[in-house]
């Protein structure tokens, strides 16, 4: 069982998670540290990661002990006269000292308390500006989906059919296919418009659908229909007759024809460890090969992604053009998060379906190192961390 786990992918996810949250926590606590020192509060400790029982490294400089803990899930700054993560209540029994947090005016205490939040907001803005400037805005236009979408269980529930192209939500045109689910959820959509057989049809979204979509993490709704074209073949692939080549288009497996990847995925279920015939189009010819599927029903090739088949659109921006876009993306992210929280409290969405564990957060990072994805997630988590620290809920 352990041998089937992709430890390399898990390791990369873990490293990205630790690096991302190390950046977020260090800068968040630095916000408290700088404002505390600004108002002449004594800072007793500044730690990255928690250090129950012992520290991996520590050094005292002046009045402050700096160190690394061994539990990589946060960090803290210990300010004299402030009950915080350290829960040091003994000091609070003594008379207030001029260097303590509790002896400072209310406005100074407020600034110290929100220092970390301000830093996280600024960090998120800077990250989104940088992403826009360096990588631009890349997306898959709906108009590029040559074969439309396929309807999964939730899509079929509201009347979407294979081959439809979703062009509008609540009457608002959709350009970026990747934002389809988010647009439906956050706008509490009542209808979508699809192009079907040359005409446009309106499909009503029933009550309770938004909750189901959220519960399924936007899965089981719709996907892009695209042909199965070989991009690369694994050395581990086991061919009994013939071989797959780059550019081959698969059209049948186990004597069952198909046109698109979702159909291919369904047909190969139950074929684990079996040797089956596969029909492919190779140029103008139809070729049959025989291949042994592995225990996950995989043939041993990588398919061309829809982005490669249909193309994407990238909008590049100058640095100064990226500034307002970065601001907008930051606060749009915050708005989506607040809207999601509001849906939980309104009962439209179950909290258990929305709130993730440390493992589920870590799994949002890709299994390969991708700096654009890394910084995007770090920016998202930074603004979420800022919002959570505003809420009067200590556990957050």
C-alpha cells in the first residue's frame, strides 16, 4: 500500500505548504513585532514555528529571544503584558510596567494587535501585483471549447447536456471557463445560458444546487470535452502488440468506441491489469495495438491537455497596469471568502463541507513545483489569514 503512494509529489506539496506558511506567519508576526517595538513594548520572544518543550535554535539579542520551533504550523511573538498564544498569565498578576502592552494607550494596543493583519493585506496585494506583472492573466476562453462540455451528475441535474457550451450566468456572459463554478456559487445564480445545436437556451438552477456544488468542491458538475491525444508515453507502459506514439488519437478501447476523454475514462474502469485492444488514429491510418493496463487502469501515457489542444488567452500588463489589477484581485479574493462564510451562516452551505484541515490545505499545492501556483495560493492564504485574525475567535 505504501509503495503505491507518490511520495515525491507529497514531499513537494509539503515543502510548498511549509514555505508558504513560513512566509505568511513570519511576516504576520513581524507586523506585531515592529509595532510593539515602535511603541516601546518589550518583545520577549519571536519564533517561527511552535516550540513546546524545546527549540531547534534560539538566540537572545537584547531583550528578545529569537528562535525556530519544531512544530511547523505557525509561529508567535511574545509581547510583555499581553496574554496571547503563550498564555503566560503569571505576569498579569504583577503591577503593569511601562514597557508592557497593557500599560499602553488603547490606540497603541489596537495598532499592535492589527499589525499582523495589515502586513498580511499588504503582502497579498504585493503578491497579486507581482503575479499579474510577471505571468499576466491566462485563461481558457469559453469560445475555444471546440467540443463544448460534458455534463457530470450535477450538470445533468440542471439539464446540461454533453456538447453544450455554457456562455452566461444570470445573463452575464462568461469568458473564462475556469471561473464558471465560482460565478455560479458567489452570485447565487438562478439560471445559466447554454449554446446547444446553434441556439441559446436558458436553464434554471434549482434551490439547494449551490449547496451541493459547494459540498462537491465544484466537482461532478461539468468538464471540458476533448479528444484523447497522446502527448508522451511512459517507459513503464506495457505493450503486447504495437505501441503508442506521440500524436496518436485513441478512439476505442476493449472494442468500445469513444470520442472524448471523459468517455475513455469511464470505459477503462474495470479493466485493471487486463490486456485489451486499443484503436488509434495515426495520421490517416487506423491502427490497433494491445496494451496491459496497470492496477489503476492506466495505459501508461500522458494525454494532451485542453490548454494545448484549444489554446489559452494571456493578457500581459505593465508594472503600473498590474497595480490596480493586483488590488482588485486581492479584494475580490477577500470578497469571495466573506461571501463563502456568509453562505455558511445563512445555511446555504454546510460548514463541514467548506472548512478544510491542514492536510486539505496542503493538498491545494500542486505535486510539482510551480512558482505561479505557489505565489497565487500564498496570496490567497495571506488575505484569508488577515480576515481570520480580525474575527474575535481565538482558535482561528
